[in-house]
C-alpha cells in the first residue's frame, strides 16, 4: 500500500463534498515520554512500537490553507512565520509531496501559511505539529469532517509523531498490526494531570546535523541493541500508563528519563554513531541528577536534538526556574 | 570455588620453595580496544565476554614487595608514589584482602611500594597495572617462577583487566568456559604494530563517581540491552583481530570506537543511568568526528571515566598533537 491509497481509503466519499474558502487548524506540539524510534514501514511511517506523548498546550503550529485557483502559480506558496519559504528546500519538497496526496486536480496549488511558536528542526517536535496542522487545515478547507483518529492516520503519513498531535493531554500512538496502518493512530488518554509541568531547556536551536528520519533508519539497521528495544518499550509504556493512572510523578519521570536515555543509547551504538547531545546537554543532565540526589523531583527527556525537556510538578516550578532561569515552562493541562 | 582455592591450585608446590629479600615487578597499564564489561562470576572476576587490549609501554605500575618479619606492625604498609596510604581507604582494604590470598602465615604482613605513572581511579587502567604489578612482585619475592598466563589468572582475582597487564603489545583476555576460571586468562598476540599510537586525552583525573565494579554489575542486572552485548562483542573481537593481522588501521579504529560507544550506551540505558562522559568528553568526541570527516584517521576509545584515549598512526602524530596540545602520546610498540 502507498500513501495515496491510504488517503483515498480514508476520504472515500468525503472528498470535496463541500469546500470552504480556506481551512484553519491549530495542532499542539507533543513531547514523547515513551519514544517513537524505528519504523516497520518506511512508506506509511508505521512504527516498530507504540509510544506515548503529552501535548504542549499553546505551543504548536497554526496553519491556514487555501487553493490558489485564480493564480498563475504552478507551485505551492509556503509561508512560515510570515516568511516565504523557498520552493527548493528539503522542507518545501517534503510538504509539496505531502500535499500531492490531497490535490483534487493536477493543477491545484495551495497557499499554506503556518505560524509556529517553537524552534524548527531542533528536536522540538515542530514537524509533528506542522504536519498535523496541515492535515487539520485541509479537513477544514474541504469540510471532510473527519474524526481526530482519522486525521491522526493522515498526519502520520507526513511525520510519524504527527499522529499524536491531534489532541491535548496524554496521547498514545498505538502501533497497530495491519499492513495498511489503519489501526496505527493516536488515542487520547482520559487522565488529566493539571500539576504536571514541562520545561523546555533550549540549549541550541540550530537544525540538527542528522535528521530524525535518517537517524531512525540507521539505528534500526545498524544498532546491535535495537532488537532489545521493542520489549523495553512495551514494559516502559505499560508502567508509564500505570503511573499516569496513579498520578505517581516519580515513576512517570524516571520511566520517561530512562526511556529517552535508552533511545539515545541505541543511537550511540549505531554505525556510524549518532550523538545528538552537546557539552551543554551533558552538563545539564549531570546537574539534574545532582539536584535529584538533593531531593528535587526533577527528570528530563530528550528527543532528536541537544535540547532537554524537563519534567516536574507545579509545586517545584519556582525552584526549577531558579536553577534554570531560561526555562520556558509549559502547563500541558492549563494553569489551575 | 573461591579465590583462595584458585591461588592454591596455581601455587601448589611452588609456594615458598625459595624466598628473595624483596620482589619487584613492572606491569604496563593496558587500554581495552574491545572492552571487558560484565562478569559471569563476581568472586573470580570471570567475564561475560573475551576482550582485547594494547599495553601502554612505559606507563604502568612498578611494585616492590617485602615481608615485614621483624616488625611489630600488624597491618600491611602500603606506599603509592612515595606516600603512605591510610589503612582504612577502600583501596587499602582491597589490596589487604588480595594479599590475604598469598600470606604464608597469619601474622605475615607486607610492605608494598608502588610507583605508578598514570592517574589513579580515573578510568586509566591504574588498577589493572597495580594488581598485575603486585602479583608479579609476589612471584619474584617467593620465586614461584610462574608463567605469565598463570600470573594473569592471579592478577584477574584482584581486578579483571589486570589479566591483560602481563605482556607488551596486543593481549586477548580469553573468557574461558570453566567454572574455576583456569582457562580465563591473557594471551599475547604475535602481531606487532610499531606505527600505532595511543594518545591519552586527560580531561579530568578526579576519581570516578561510580566504580567500574558497581557500574558493571548495574549494567548487567538492569540494562535492557545487555543481552545483545556478548554477540556484538564476539563480532567486534573477531573483526578486530583480522584488522590487526591486516594492519588495517581504519578498521581497527572504527571497531574500537563503536565498541567503546556500545559499552557506554549499555550504561546509559542502565537504571539508574551511568554517564561517565562530561561536557569536555562530548566536545572532544564531536571534534574528533569533525576532524575525521575532514580526512584525518583519528579514533577514540573511552573507559570507565570521562577521559578519552585517541588512536592514530605515527604519521598523523604531529597533526593530532597540534589539535590536542595536552595529549600524552604513547608508542605501545616503542619508537622506531
């Protein structure tokens, strides 16, 4: 099965029953607490394991999309944060290929305007939010009226982790077992955790030297430890859902931390090795462990980049902020 | 089987046939190129895998040992680099326990003087050289006339990697399969590689926060990836011996590097995680990879500490020294 066939399966009758002048959608960024690392299907972005994230509230991407019917343009017009994106960048090509899945006619071109309030390409889940917002905006433009779980499947075709960006709160991306991936989609957890805080410790916003896609593929094909990852992930995921149900923060934090370190250790053992950490990343890790030894309930997670995301509870927010003054603190479930 | 029984097996008739006034021995430090990480027998220091090292020429430990027969001392007198070691330090206790294996009478106490020209307890193989030198000095003191392979077994009882410190050049510690470990000992490779250079990149000589012993045990019992380590190690070891036979430096270097990173990735995934790297370690790794991208044949290995050992050939020595001015460069097979 290819992407186009999946899109047709989902849209069937809904395609072009109605059309709005433009479509708009906001999708939050999401931070995986149990990571997605490794695909079982490269075309459909089907994962080797399930994963679990928390959405970042107001941080994410808001996309407006319209068809340029009267225009002489033959290429999509892509704007990011008010700046026209050149058509030959890897990002533009990626998005163009993705939009190809949805054009009603061959001559259809889009104007896509995205406002994104997190650094792009630095392991801060910008692409997840970006692809999710595009899918949501298309759903609005064409009045498909798809359910979030269906949008999730479409978003996954753009970027795997986009499948988790159609909800607030905790979202599990259930890996599914079908070849067509129709069961590989997001599922929101009912649990809320208003006291949970995520702190973005931005150490370097330069685009990462190795893309997540390349890093993931290299890990799966060359890391001698990858065979042991799915079993670890299953154990971590189950324990994390229990910790969320029990609101046991120290369990949640420690699983999130060892899960992230497990993912990075897979990469360190790949050939050639992939080391997203920079000196400041390592320094921050040692500091966090030192604070924890001193009694502070503070944990971290790390994605495909040098930045860390700190996990803590509202009652520690002031202390954590004093230790990491540049921290941007997010309340995923809103402020009380 | 316990340590004492192994010692008795080896010494059998040789014990105390003769006695010199004092025993002296120099043992080189050794750097594992294929690491030893994980024990199958904690008492006898029997390893989960074979390993392979290169000895560091003049860097190591020289020990002089004598019995204090006329003394009223009831405790061993331990000197390191001219300084009397307090009897209650972990090191003194370790050495006392080790010496207990060799005392002829219960009242026998030793004066042990060790001159060691590498930093101690910083992942620079000081304990391997130290225990090997003590064993060699006892062999001299009591005129046991044991072969290096027998000394290797005795050294292993003190510190696993000491089993590789009884030879110059490349040494394989063959893991063996026997329960008593009589087949778990060093074996020197015939190959010489005069152009090989090892550079000690000392970033921090403070004693490590987690001992190798603790780190190893925690890795074996909690790292989800440890199950995949023995197979990786077997592949790496075979390929490394081929690279040594073929004098293919880039293969040797890249295997040594991924083998070390594999060991550290096991630790990063342990619970709680063990991260010997410091910011300067990570910075140096990124620099080394950058130089290699630019064409320099330069690799690293890392042991249980933040320091790196660089691997390169004599022809690159000047370039490498200009990039890392503090580097101490060792010619394991002597200068030409």
